[in-house]
C-alpha cells in the first residue's frame, strides 16, 4: 500500500519537473525570439500559472514520497 503512495508521489514529482522544464524552455524561446518588453511580459504572464501548477504538483509528489517512506 505505502509502496504505491511512494511511487505515485515519485511520478507526480517527475511530472511536475517536466512541467517546470517546459516553462523554462518556453520563456527561453521567447527571449531568443527578440520580442519587445510588452510581448515578453505577456509570454511570462501566460507561463506563470503553468509554472506554479507544476511547482505545486512537484511539491505534492515529494510530500507523498515522504509520507510513503515514513509510514512504510
């Protein structure tokens, strides 16, 4: 039972990490495109909710890993 929680948490953490890498790559691509300040700000504002969601998913996964290890 707790092994499932641990591996599920690890999967959530990896999914969150993939989301964070996607956010970084998206902003780097926008910076290299030579956009104006307003356009770059719009891209960053669009990526921000995804970034926070990915961070939350990663933290939630790490909490599940710690819970699974502690209780298992």
